[in-house]
């Protein structure tokens, strides 16, 4: 097993700097340079930003827009679908892969973290780590300040309320909130009639149709 395979395997590994091969340090530095270039681009440089993201990420669909600043410890383990939008200060700890579906919206100050450490202080003292991938389905909306922890899957169409800490999988078609994040309710017919409290949607929206 290569070091990169070990990092993504979910197994414990020694993440001390002397245990990281030079070629991986070079890859991390390359991604950091791309992040710097992205975060210091001018607001009008849309094409430049898109080009940088496509160089950095593992895969990117059409119509990807990320508002700077964007932070990642790698960046090259990000897989993003079509029509992706992320607001200010998206932070990803992508030691393992992060898979994001189509038509996903992410509010400001969200953290997606695949990397973590064992509870045992002896193991942490020895700089052990393990990483678990994150999967985010299609048409998901993640509210401001939310944190998605290692190994979590969020199902299609679900909404994660602002400030949530998502420690476990969230099914499709629900509103989930809190710390720890729990399902509040299913998305229902009323959500297709009212967009906020008693404020009615001024046009017809059919479930399952754009």
C-alpha cells in the first residue's frame, strides 16, 4: 500500500512530517500555491478562478462557482458536480475524498472535514490520524457555519440548518439541524407552497421538477 493509499484507507497512520514522502509534500505545496492564486484573484477574473479550481480539484462539473477565500489542506481530493456554489470561507480538510453532487449550495463559513485523530492521547502523541470520505448528494443546501465530520453522507435534496455539526449520516429529503445534527422533519408539500413562514411562492413548483 502506498502512502497515499494508506492516507485514504481509513486506517490509522503516522502523519508526522518525516513520514510524508517528498512527492506528496510537493503535491500539497502545489495545491497551496493554487489556493493562494485563487484567493488573491480579482473579483472580475471569473475565467481565471475557474481555471485554477479545475487545476486543483480531482473533478469539476459545469458551472462551478466558489467565492474566495477558499481553504484546503489538499484541494486535489475534491470531486464536485454540476452547478456547484459555495459562499465565503469554505474550508475543506480533504485528506480523504470529498464527493459533492449536482446543484449543491453551501453557505458561508462551512467546514467539510475528512481527517481526524483517535481519542487515545498516547496515539495522538505519536501523531496518528485516520481519514474517512464525505459524500454530499444532489440538490443539498448546507447552512452557514455548519461542520460536516468524517465519514458522513448527506442524502439528496436535504437541508442542513445553519450552525449544525453533522456527526452521522443524514437521509434524503429532510431538514436536519443542531449539534449534533438531527432530522427535524421531512420536506413536505407545504415547502412547495410557502418559502418562509406565511410567505407564499408566487408561482407553481412541482415536486421533482426544476
